[in-house]
C-alpha cells in the first residue's frame, strides 16, 4: 500500500508511459470521500443516462463542480446545469480538489486544478465500454480517477478502439492518473463482480477529475 503518494506503476504498464498507478493513495480519506459523494447525490441524484442512440448506460452517474457531463439524444457534452433540476451542479468539495491535485502532482502533472468531478456508481454487472475522454476543452490537463468500494478491472487500451486493452485490478483507495501522450487513450471498466464493501455496500464508486471548461 502506498499512502504517501509516490507514483508506482505495475510491471504490466511500464511500457505504457502516461499512466500513473497509485495503490492505496486515497485510502486514508476513503470514508470521508464516500460521505461527500452521498452529499453530492442528495443534491443531484445518481441517474442512468442514455447514449445518443438511446441505450441506457449500466453505471449510474452524477457530477459536481462548475459543470457536469451529460448524455442524451442531443449528444455527449458538459452542462453547467443538472438537467433533472435545472439548477447548477453541487460545488466540488475541497477534499476532492486536494486529492486530485496531490495525485496529479505525484505523477508529474503539477498545478492540476480540476473544475469538474464525474461520479460513477457501479452495481454488480455494470461496466464502462472502451471510450476516450474527449469532451473536455483542455487536453493538456490529466485525468485523475479515484476508486472506492468494490474492486474492479480497469481496461487500458491505446490510440485505437481496436487495440487490445491491458487489465489492471483496482481496489478501494487506488488512484490512476493519465495525461500527456496518453490523455486520449481508450479505457474502460470490465463488468463489476458481486460483492460487499464495508464503505459502499454492493457498489463501486469512481470519481474522475478533469479540466472541462
């Protein structure tokens, strides 16, 4: 376990520059992070969005910060208002910002100041197909991803959707950071297996921090 924030890459990823793996980095704050997610969800509840083609996503989602990522028949985009309420998304908690900035700095991306946090909730069987994060305006900033609750398998692909992804087991408190040449690499989550976690029950939470606006 690495609670000091020093970047560690598993052997599988040593040939893939741009991906930083910080096992256990957020573990000391995990309970507080889960509580803050609950506060965000009380203001902007989790919901399963639909793709532009009408398919319901298997992971439920909410957002906080200056904007939120949304998907519907109009396409993928960031919106300053929660479409369910018409109100601004909840503000981003200070702890979210601090952990994202510390993790980014530990992986060589100093000065990261995220303006949005996407929060995904995975129940057993939920997944995230291979995709790129390309709806943001600032691709010079990295992506910081924090895992909480049930374990999952992170799929790390390449510049093409056809590239065979590597598989990285993630546990509660693990953090991934990618940027630079790898900023637009395809990535996803394999179907989450059944289980129970002391902090999140039968779910996995994932926080991804970005510079979107």
